[in-house]
C-alpha cells in the first residue's frame, strides 16, 4: 500500500509542476512556447497569448492529478487503464485546443 501512495504523490507532483509552469507562462513577458524544442510563434498580443497558454497548462495540470487516483487502490488494478487513457485523450485535447484555438487566434498573419 505504501508504494501506491508514493506513486500517487509522484503523479500529483507532476500535475502540480505542470500547473506551476502554467502560472509562469501566465505572467511571462515574452511569448512562451507550447511545443518542446520549437521556437515560440510570433503573436499579435503577447499578454493575451501567454495568459491563454497559462490557463491551458494550469487546467491540464489540475486535471492530471485526479487521473492518478486509481493508483491508490494498489498494484495491478485495472483502473490504471483509465489513467492512461485519460492522459492520452487529455494530451490530445490540449494539443487541439492550442493549435486550433490559441495559435489560430494569436498568430501573426
């Protein structure tokens, strides 16, 4: 049982880290990047863009934490499949929201 608690705490720490990155993005002065190893896009409204990306990361990080709850039931639980599927679909949703919503709205034409 102790291992499952530690696993959930590590999982939660990752979600909190993502939310903290969102807070940093929310208050950043320069454009923040969403994709790894890619330069940030040129935007029309830096403040609005950073706030939108920050909100996306904060919501994603906070939604990540409850997906780890099946870990608390112990090792070899079938509920972990819900966690994995939740991460896959949550990540895809964040990518779509960023690409269609945020990047589409703030990219310089």
